């Protein structure tokens, strides 16, 4: 079994992990109400997906 000859330094470890940063979630515009929504998901604002109404949007009660 292969065993490292030297310990990996903090510098080398951090260079390897430099691209492990968090990405913001992707957002697209809804084709019906033009509000931002996640791709391939029903729009939470209007309830449309693929040009047709899939769910009824919940009304805010005041």
C-alpha cells in the first residue's frame, strides 16, 4: 500500500482546496411572471411551469 513519504503542508492542502467555495443557487426568470425562480422548478410566485399552471399560488393572509 502506498504511503506518503512527507506530510502535506498547510500551503499545499489549502491550494488543493482553493476551488471548494460555495456557489450561489442558480436563478432564471419565470416565463409567465418574470420573477426569479430555480430552473426546472415550479415558480413559487405564480405556480406556472412549462407554460401552464401546475399549482395554485398561496395567497398571503393579512
